[in-house]
């Protein structure tokens, strides 16, 4: 990855999180997560505990190369993807709660990511360690600090909220261009991955979606929100772990194929929801709440 692309991502991701914080209304900031503590508990259980356990099951059952095994394990230990919020917004998810969930999970990940990574490594036979301070630095820079700053700025100066849309649009456009360039540059790793590795990645993402869907409860927006949150992992945090624990870069080649696989599987899940909504509306009944 070139320095120019790294710089674009390093600026655009925090800008997008800042814009999201600016866009939160006062009533949403107060209500988010406060009235449903049990739902937040289910979210923590799903994202931090059940998804890594399912990843372990997949990796024990499906034979893969060592680098793919380590790469999937690193992704499983890396929750809270900034890009998940954008997709939750676009899919009529519970945005206020997703915001509260991001802040909660991001804070917990400072401590849980090193523990989960060490546990997966002990079972799967690899050694990888990352310190809480390193995790905190990545999450604070890319996610927590910009979002909190946006929320505080909107509270102190409500007029700034009108800047949320243009800032967010510019950041998303910059990220989209960066992603396209990364895909072009990494096309070799996408086609070089063997079928069993893609099977393992697909099973992991599908299982993570299922965990979030089942624990999301009866409401459509809750299920979509938690399913996307569980299946989206944090590429930035995974990149940090891989670069610190594996300087030779073995697991890095798995990152782009995994992201492509996750996007395809998530798109199929969301397409099924859209089809269900269309069928429900065609029958004259209201879509699921």
C-alpha cells in the first residue's frame, strides 16, 4: 500500500467518524443505548465472545494455510469497524444504538483484543501479541476520538451539524477511491487465494452474520444493526496487529481477500432482507418493524 493511499485513509476515516458524531441529534445522543442495557449486553457477547469462538470452530474444521488461519484469527480479534456505521445507516439500522455500540465496543476492545488474540493463538498454534496501548491508539485515532469530538462539537455549536453531510460525503468519496486503488494493486492476492481459504472466510462471515441476526431480537433494524456489527471486523486494527506481530507480512495478504469476501456475503444477506421487505409490501402488510 502506497504512502499516498495510507494518508488518504488516515485522514478520511476520522473525518467520516467526526461527521457521524456531528449528525447525531440531541435526543438520539441521550437515548442511544440508555433504555436497552440488555441489548447492549447481547451485542458485547456477540461481537467480542461468540464471533471469535465461531472463527475458532471454522479454523479447526476447515483446513487452510497457516497465513490464512492467522489472518482470520486476527480479524476475529479485531472488532468495531468504522465502515460498519455507514452501511448500517444505508440499511435502515438503528443508527443511534449502533453509535453507542461502537463507542462501547471500541472502549472494551482495548482490553479484549489482546486477550482474544492470545487465546486464539494458543489454540491454533501461533504467537501474536499486541499491547492495550497500541490497540487504544489505533481505535482512538480512527474511531473513538473523532466521533466523540463530533458529538461534543454538535452539542456546543448545533449549527455545525449542517457540515456533517458534506464532510461525510467527501470522506466517503476519498475512501471509495482508496479502496478501488487497493483492490487494483492487490488483485494478485485475491486470485492467488485457494478455494478452501475462501470457504473458511465465507463460513466465518456468514456465521458472524447469523450470530448478530439471531441475537438482534425481533425488530428488523436491530437484527440488521447487530448482524452488520458482528460481521464487520476492523481492517485498521488487524493491519496494526499483523504489522506488529508479523513484521514479515504473512497475514497481510489475507486482508484484502477477506474484505472482498465479507462485502459479498453481507450484500447477499442485505439483498435477502430487501427481497423480504418487497414481498411483505406486495402482500399489503407493513414491513417488519
